[in-house]
C-alpha cells in the first residue's frame, strides 16, 4: 500500500512539474503573440540607386556617383532606378542631392533615343529659311547638299553639278529655326534637328562647311 501511495505521489509530482512547464510555455507563447501584435513585422524593402554625392546636371553621371541602398518599399517613388540600371554616361535633368533616390524622370533621354540606339541628333542649317516653315517634328526628309559655288551658274558660269543626297528618309526632331524668336534672317538660313546615324552626322558636318543644304519631304 505504501508503495502504491508512493507511486501515486511521484506521478502527481511529475504531472505537477509538467503542468508548470506547460503553463510557462503557454505564457511565453502568449507573450510572443502579444509582442507581435504590438510590433508588426518590418515592411518590405527594395534596392534602389541613390546619389553617392551631390550631383550636378552640368556633367554626365560617372562611375562612383551612385550606390545601391535598401529602402522601405512604400517610400520609393515611381520610376526609381534599380541596381540593374546603368545611368553612367547619362545626363541629369536637374541637380540631385547626396542620398536622393534616382528616378527615370531625373535622367535626360538623348534627343534621338526614341528613333534607335545608334541614332544621334544632328542640327542642320538649311539655306532656304522659308522652306523650313513646311516642316514640323515628325516630318521625314532627305537632306541634299549643293556645291557652294553653284551661284556662279546663275551668272553665266559653268553648269553646277546636281545636288548630292547626303541622308535619306530621316525624321525631324525639332524645328527651332522656325521660331519667331530665332533671330535668323532669310539669308542666314534656318536650323532644323534631324535624327541620323553617327556616320551620317559626320557627313552632314563636312558638307555644312562649304555647301548649301536643302531638303525634300518624304513623309
């Protein structure tokens, strides 16, 4: 009888000890849950490019001007540049302060970027300023170059050779020479900006020195 009583006492003691352990564990879980309710989990984050120093719009972005930083997702503006974006060599539309997140709106697109990665914007002075009034951004033109001494043919000289086609079917990006504030006279011609390849831009620059440039509208 004493043995059985001892066994019952031992079992009761063992159960009591485990009840205390279970109670302590339950209390710990309850405390953890309360803490999680009071302190919610950290918000999601994203990696973005920020300015490593104060940047100016006067010079292109160079290596070391930007660094990757982690920011809360809800504080990142639309268009933020991610680490897989390479802004090196691109110009800024305005100054950027150190630590500021770079966005697509702060990166200036090359004027001819929409027409192809290999295209550049070439300013061309057209001899006939009145003809430029026929153009608008989006017009497509052929640019022709006539020898600079062609006027001699008008005074009984030898016939001038035909004009040479320098570039064909290129889009007009801007027509600044058409502006009333341009201050250009009819004799000085008018300026247009055309999207061309780098090789075509060099050819146009060569002809602009001694030749008269004109255009035909293709579209």
